[in-house]
C-alpha cells in the first residue's frame, strides 16, 4: 500500500464548503511569515497608501458635513436614524464607495474606504455600520464580481444613489458561522413569472442578524438548492447559491428589528416560505447555482479586512485621545493623574496598541489596494484589530472611571463600549476566526506544498502516487531547511538577519525574523504528528495562528514607523512599545504552544529546534512605560497621526477635552510660575484655584494676560472633568453653563 493511500485512510475528508474556503482569496506576505522568512523587502516595496484628491475632498466635504449632523447620544436614545441623515447618505453616495464610476459609484480605494468608515465610527457606531454594510459583504460587491451584465446595469446604478438599499442574509437561527449547515432551501421547480411558465426556484428561509434588513429594498439571500425532479441536471444537491430578490417580490418578509446593544443601526430578520423566483434572480444567473459559498468567501476576504478593523481602530483612537487629554487635565493631590504609575501603565498600553492598530489598518488596506484578496491577512486583521480595540477601550474605561460610566453627550467612550462587541461577532465570530480560520487557512495557503499534497491524497486518480511522492520529497526538504533555519536563529543571535537602515529597527527585525523561523518547524511537526487532528486541537492551532498574526502585526509596525510617521523622534517610544508588545505576544504564544504539545517526544524536539526551555519571555520595561505615558500627554505630531480619525464638533466630549488639553499646555508656563510662587508664599486658606490666582494678581505677581490665560484654562478644565447630569426626571442639564456659585467664585 502506498504512502498516499495510507494517508487517505487516516485523514478526514474535506467538505465542499471547507475546500471552497481554503481555495478562496490570495496569498500575500503572510506566506513568507509561515515559511520562516518574512519578506521585509517586499514589505518595504509596497506602494504607500494615499488618498486621491477626490477621496480627500469627500472626507473634507460630505464626511465632515455628516459628522456635524450626527448627535450620537440623541441617536442612541431614539428609535430610528433620522430621515435627513439617511437621505444625506444616499444623495452623497455613501453606499457606493466601492461601486465603479461607470455605474455611478465613487470607486474609492480600500484605504479610503477604511478611512471614511473609521472616521464615521469615531463619532457614531450606528452610522458607521449603516455605511459599511453596503460597502462590504453584500449585493453590491457580489454583483460587481459575479453578476451578469444585465444584473449589474439593473442594480448597481440604483444602489449607487440609494434608490435601492441592500442587505445580505446568510445567518439564521440554526446556522451562524457554519454556512454548510444552513437549512434554508430552494427546490428547482416550474412557476409563473411575468405571465409565462418558467423554470425557477421555490425558496424558503428564516434569517436573523441581518444588518439593514428593516429598511432594505433588495435582499441578497444565501440558500441551498436541490433538484429532486432533475429539471436542470442529474444531481439532487446543487449547493449553496446566492440570489437577489426585491423586497416587493411576493412572499418576501422584511421588517422586524433586533436591538443590538442599543446601537441604533438597523438589524433584523427576513423570512419567506415557498417563494418562487426566476433563475434571473440568481447572482450570475443559472450557471452560478452551487457557487454561492465560493462567491461569498472570496468577497468576504476583502470586506473583512476593511470595515470591522476600521471600527476597532476608530474605537482605539477615540479612547487614546480622550484618555491622554483627560489624564493631563484631571488632577489628584495637585498632580495630573497621568503622572501616577498605575495610570501610566494603562496610558502606555493604550498608546502602544493604538500604534499597532493604525499600522495594521494601513498595511492591510495597502495589500487590498494591490487588487489582492488575502484571506489569511484579512482574518488576522478582523480578529486582532477588533480585539485590540476592545482592550484599548477597556483600559480607557479604567482610567476615566466615573467619568466613563456616566452616559451623556460628553461621554466619549460609552457608545463605543456598546458598539464594539458587535464587531467581535460579525463576519465570523472572533473565537472561530482565531481558533480555526487563521492557522487553518494559513497552513493550507501559505505552505508551498501542503495544499497540493492534500489534493493528491484525496485524489481518486491512482496514478497520483508518483506525483504525490515528488511533492512529499519537496515537503521533507522544506521542513529540514526550516529546522536548520530555526536552530541557527535560536542559538546564534548574531546570525539573525535584518535589512533596515535604522538601528532602532534593526534589532527588532532580527527578533521578528527569529520568531518566524521558529514558527515554520513547529507548524511542520504539528501537521506531521497530529495530521487531521490538528483541526480539532483548537488551543494549539490558535497559538500557531497567534505567532503568525503577531509577526504580521510587527511587520506592519516596522513599515508604519519607517514610512508613515512624520517625526520619528517623537514616535520612537510609541514604536518601541508597539513592536515589543507584538513580539512579546508572539513569543509567549510560541512558549505556550510548545509547553502544551501533547506528544512528549515531539515536544522535546520542538524545544531543541526553537531553544524553548522555559516560559520566560522578555517583557516591556517600566522605563519605557513611563517614557511613553509622558509622551502621550504632549502635543506632538505622532499623537495627531494616531488620533486623526477623531473629528470633534463644538460642544461635544472630544471638543471639551481637546479645549482643556490645549489650554493647559498654553498655560503651563504660568501654572509652573504659580506653583513656584506657592512654595515661596503659600496662600492660606487656598480654597479654590481662582482664589489663589486672584490673590497673586492683587499682589502684582501675575499680569492681566497671565490671569486671563490660566482662568481660561480653569474654566475649560472644569467642563472637562465634569460629567453629564440630569434632573430627577432624567432631563439633561446644560453642563456648558457653569453653576452660579462657580461663576461668582470665578468673578
């Protein structure tokens, strides 16, 4: 019996949906990570993402106008998105960011799409979701890639101007992430359409969690097709299929809503029973029956890397900006709370992770801008960027404490805190993405021979044995080379390579290369020893995926620092924290993987190959934490670059914090002068800041201009540290008007 035949008996079969998922998308720089040789030159050669004049004009014009129209707090306390906002979105083609210009769309780049969605998300999660769905996985993209010419001409112009609003229905009560289990079915049958008897489909479905469904005018629908009477072929089961059905079509039910965490985007259900549709409703026509899952997975690869990661970045930038500003303005015991080491630990983590997030956003959209659909990279982006956004937001909540939990217009965190868990669940729940998708797809797509080998193993062609043996030989040579590379990088640090011209980057590039070199033999040995069981060993495969993911994140950080920041001196502590954190996470995942590998002999070999004999991983120093936390409270170009998505409007929470932050920096020379004077001539009793200032002014120690400067800061500080308050009946009190006692005191 041949090796191939023996393996065929041992390995579990690959389902059609699994095979289509594995085949979907493109391979990009993640392949070099998996193979142990991160292609840093290819990374540096990627064309830099930039907004075109039209894209920048859209951000400066319609996006800015939209943000001025949105009161997210009022929206969260309402039932519906205001009609004027929905109309504005339609008229200004917010639903047509990706639709080609020839169909009336804007045809913006993935980077511009991400920037627009993230900028909106920093103000309102509900409006961002409303915009992102038509520009992500949905009828628009499916039509662009798979629709017939007639379908494109019929639907895309209407979608571009909002005459039609789309939704796409995949998930249902009995099937979420497992699309192969969807019970929604269609039977090939004959029916009447436009007065004639035609062959079509009788479809029944029950879907939930469908964004925009309550206001959609056209429904994208996924279902399984069966042909029991063999009207169009010899097969009974024809596979998952996608169709486009107008809401007005007889039998279509759209309208009931869900309430996703109180975030007021439209999300709901759609149902239908024995609804007859003609073959023309199938996206791409009858020839695309059974190709639905392949179509969905291919399109999902791009959308997953843009919209939901954009929400994670927007949340982090909002949290970073407000927390850094609040930590500088809010004082305890006469010292800004950002000077306390407990706060510094959180501040540094917020800043460093925000750097990672923006770097990953830029790199991922740059890859998509090349015309690629890298399924593994977009899965990495979706999982890690939404989770990182959640980490940053939780830290911000800890720092802002009581201010963060009081809902109201001034709260910059509460709505994001409600909205971000939604991003965790959409387009593949994060647990599924991490535990199954990243390494599962990564191994099959990034290994130079594995996919070919698996295809040959499952081949019914008996002559495949000789070809399999050739591929097996190549695989053995590849694994041996990986093992030697890992040993070299593990035991001889000076042999590690780095191509960066920057000394501060080079040492981390060497560490990054070493981490990747260790991943390759671990993956090879795991596949060899566990085989198909590795699919079930989710704790192990997730850690291999983590190593791959954090290496990708580290590469993004290097690229962002080398090519995107405008002032590297200011950005250095941000870069240092970000790259150290990425590498630390990857190295810890490697240690945890080896320590928990179930085969004792293989575990010992893994330790030898990777020099992993303890659980010690180099951490981030307290000195770097102090340095970075101090940098976050300064006015700098890097802080602006890492918060550029946050647009403040007069009177909102971001505006109030920003005004106080800037006013304090302007007043710092006078504030230091007051502190010095207090040490020399204390004011007793020092009841209020205003009293101290007026006392020094009366003594001629402060000029009129200095008094005006610090008083302006003090007024803005009071607003920044206050929270929204209500009457007993929960009617909002105008916090912009200081209480009479404060006004009298200031006078």
